[in-house]
């Protein structure tokens, strides 16, 4: 049996109900997979031999009609051992899971391959989301592949040009709202009910199902061991929720022994979860006007806050905030030491690790995975600004020599 359950009041729903929130109390829904039937399926070793990808773990995913699967070959992203950066930080075992290697350049593709497949299975007529950029780019691509009309709502003037270009090129109707992401998501949630559009933000439980496969891949890449700590940037807090769900499912099935500590990193100007964690509070105070260079996580009222605080508690993890300056420095450092180019929001995980090490909160021997959630080419404006000028010369060897000598 597989069903959906409300995280607030516990109400049960059929896996094939077209809803994204509890009808009774309004809280979020979560997919519940029956452990026994899953155990039977995965006891066969055959699946372990498949190459890593989201659909390697199809037994864990709530899609029943394989002809409805919409895929662009997502997942299977590299886990880099970063020795130079580890040395610079004074630790021994640092890995970066490069989710920018997904088809549209971010981790969102894991959620969208499952979410849009489910949309086809449910027979919905159109898909919809609010987004700081990556969700819209990813949904637009998967909707195009599925042949579904797609509408995306983005905060006007606050989305990176690369992400906007993707959504437009994939053929989505792009609507910019004069307000921030929190306003856009509130509108999208209301409009999806009123107009009957299928919402594919991270309040959609099938998005979380797809995204949990990144946790499976990390364990797979560690030879079915686990790192001690996984650090990831947090905006709406769907991804940290998804990773933890993934680790917990593996633990329940005896595939891993000890799930890692989960660490969420927010930008200082948009850090309600980090603030709640520091204050030992079990609720957040939304930030009314969130501001940060990391536009992907410029979110003041994360819808998954309750689940995120729970993840921190259950995993004995932590949340912290980093400044824009720390984010830009970390972005440059990863590119210049390890050749991995990530967007500012993703660099929050690296900046967060640096801070934890400096504060003495990390043991030098720990195995640590930082999740790089999105590709650096998504936000070229921020990069050009951060890296300074280009040297222009006359077309002569002498001019070139002068520059090289200088
Ligand atoms: N990193 C990147 C690159 C993102 O695009 C996002 C979220 C996050 C981290 C945070 O993930 O929200 O699950 O905590 N981007 C969303 C979007 C909000 O609309 O693209 P989260």
C-alpha cells in the first residue's frame, strides 16, 4: 500500500488524489511507502547493479505506469572528492555532489521527472509553479517533453537571466509578479485551486519523492556507507526534507546503518530557519523582505519550515546563515581550487562548511558532502560582477606581452 498522509493532522489520502495539501487542516502531504512491500521488491540484488540515476531507484518512487515516465536522464550526478579545498579548510574528507550536472542544470530535475510523470498519470491538463528560477526552468523542460502546457510565476526583476532564458526557450508562459517569491507562491497556491492548475512546487509530495534520490545516490557512491554530514543550501526547505526522507527510508530498510547529520545553510538576509535553530525555537518568524545575492534562496517564509526544523532535530543537525560576501568568496574558491562552477545559492553550502570548521563544530576526520544545487552559468551577471574586469588590448603581440609581464 502506498498513500499520502498529512504531516499535521495525519489524514490519509489516496496516492491518486489530485491535491497538494490537506483538505482538512491545510498542512502538507507526504508520500508513505509501505515498508514491507518495498522490502520484498528491493531484496532482489538486481536493482543495485543498475547505473545511478533517479530511475535506478524506481521501486522507491510512486509512479505505477512506466509508459508515463517523463525523463531527460536526470540524476547520476558526480560526487567529487575535493582534496585541495579540504586542505584549505583544514579537514580531510570533503566531497561535492554536483547537481548542476542535471539536464537543466539543477537538482530540481529529480523532482520534476517524478512530478511531471505523476501529472501525466493523474491526467492533469496543465502544470504550474512559482519560482526563484530553477524550478521554472526545470518544470518548463519536463512539461515540454510531456506535451503539457506550463505556466510559471516569478518575482519580477529578481530571477537570474539564465533561468529565465531556459523557461522561455522551453515554451512556458512566463509571468512576472511585482512581489517576492513568497508572494508568488501564495498566489500560485491559491490560483492552482481556483483555476485547477496542477502545482509543482515543493509542497507537491511527488517532487520530494524525486529529490530524495540524491540521498540514495550519495550512499550508493559511498559504497552503501554514509557520510557523517551533508550540507545543503536552504530556501523553501523542500530539498533538505527530501534528503532526510531518503536517508530515513534506507535506514528503515537496513540498507544503511547511520544517516548523516543534516546541515541547512541560508543567506543571512533570508534566514528564518537558521534564526529559529539558533533560538531553539520550534517555529519560525518569516522575514518580510528577504534580500541576498543568492536569488535562488531569496525566500522569507519557507513553506517546508516545519519539516526542516524536524530534520535538524531528528538528524542531530544544524542550520546557520552566511553573508553574501562569504557566498561569493566560497563560489570563487570552489571554482578556482576544484574547477567546479556553481551558482551563488549553491555556494552557501561551501560557505556554511567553512564557518562550521572555523567555529570548531566539525571534526577534521569527518566525511562531509556539500551539495552544489545549481550550475554557475545560470547567473552570469553575478559572476561577471564578482570577478572584475576583462583586459582589452590592441591586436599586437607587444600589447599581449605587456599584459602577460604585468
Ligand atoms: N539551491 C538552488 C540552486 C535553488 O534553486 C533552490 C531553490 C535551493 C537551493 C533551495 O532549495 O527551496 O528546496 O530549500 N529554488 C526554488 C526555485 C525555490 O524556485 O527554483 P529548497
